[in-house]
C-alpha cells in the first residue's frame, strides 16, 4: 500500500463520503437516489430548470461518492494508493489533496473521465 502513515486516508475518505451524502440530501435526493419534490411544488419553467441543475449536480456528486466508496474498498483489500493505469504508487501529496484518486498525476493527465 503506497501511502504516508502520518495521514489517515480512511478518515479523509469517510469525511468526504459524509460530505457528499450530506450534499445529496441537501439537494433533496433521498435514500433511493431520486430527487424528492413536494407534491405542491409548482411546475414552472424556472422550477424545471432548477430541477435540471440539481439533477446534473447530483449526478456529479454520485460519481464522486462512487469514487470514494471504491477507494474505501481499496483500503480494505490493500490496493489503495496504487495507480489503476500504470501500477505505480500515487504520491502521498496527491492522495492527501484528493483521497479518492485512482491515478497518479501522470496518468490522470492522460485518463479523462
């Protein structure tokens, strides 16, 4: 496992997971992952546009959450901190800045999501 023992990556990932889940809840996304609107919510063009923005943001948050959950699984199986593309260790500075990183900085510039 390639990481600095002084940094608690599990705590960083758990904090990021909690933050992402909170943001999804704030947007109104419930347990099933679908947005929950009040039945009295007016269906105007502005509301429709806001729903679209909320759903776009939610997709991004869900993708980030999946990355965090994947990183937590990697911690469990001992593969955390290893680049998925080249197999080299991901730098501790990158992992500290972005704990769910799946790629080293060199490979991240090649692999675009």
